[in-house]
């Protein structure tokens, strides 16, 4: 079980899932300290919140301090990043460096958001990068690793994504089609992923688990 006074590190707290997770953890009495790494401030002030504005290109140079749980909610798109190389830097290099930091910091659990269809052998650059990231993270010596592979995310983002809005509307109208083995492709609320992360953080299991949308939905339903 989670010890009485645990420390959490959230990276990507300005993103859709990360911000929802941060707000939940701030109100969770099991965590006495929450550290977040960001490029820009999240604009929140709590006694147990320690916000660090960092240079993500220098994660390996950050002073290592003990932490219990590390939540990696980093992620971008090739369009937003500008190039495939820039995308890979965020979704592969930063994530793997964070996992290595978590290992050095003595973390017992590492949570990372990937994508449905992630596969290191995929012909799709996005999915191949995600798959390679998952493989690298699994190779780090952390007792429990949870890889989340959600399908389309539902939730209010800070930035507008036209394609995502259209896809969300389709998912809403055609949701009844996603049954049986198709459940893992059904869209999911970002807050459900945040809830699932917190529930899994409370268990005392040592495991490496990959969760698709259907499994996340089952765990994170409230």
C-alpha cells in the first residue's frame, strides 16, 4: 500500500492528463509532497506543491532526490513539434531519461502515457516511436511500471485541435460500435486515465502492465 507520506513527481502537468492528475493528487492526503517539472508555470500554489521550471534537454543533469511515484504525462504531436526529430525528442528521449531519473531516485512506481497501437515495428513513425519508448522504459529497473495506451482522448485542451474535435464527435455518435474486442479503440475521458493512475498507485503490487482504453476505463471509472 501507499505509505502515509509519499512524494509524487509529475512531468507534463500543463497537458490534458497531467493537469487533471495534478489537481487530483493535490487533494489526496496520501501525498505529502508533489513535485512538477514544467517549461511554464501551471499557476497553482499549494504548500505541498514544488514547481520546477526546467530545461528538458538537461534532465540527466537534474539533481536526483528521492521520490516514490513518477507520473510521465509528456507528449506532443508531429505537427506541433514541427519535425519528426523534435517529436521523437519529446516522446522518446525525454520519457526515457525521466524513467532513468526515476530509477536513480528510488521510485517504486512509474506511470507513462503512450498510445493505442504503439509498436516498435510499426511502419507508422508516431506509433513506432511510442513502441520504442515503451520497450526502453520496460528495460529500466523500477519495481512497477504502468504503460497507458489510450485511444482518442476526451477533455478540454488548452490548445485547439481541429482533427481531434471531429474525431471526438464521431466517437460520440458511433460509440455503440465499440464493443467486444473493439472496446480498446473507444475514446476515453482524460480524467478517467488520471483516476486509474491514482488507483493503481495505491496498490502494493510489483508488476509491469500495459493498459488499453478498455482496461483503463474499468479501473478508472468513478
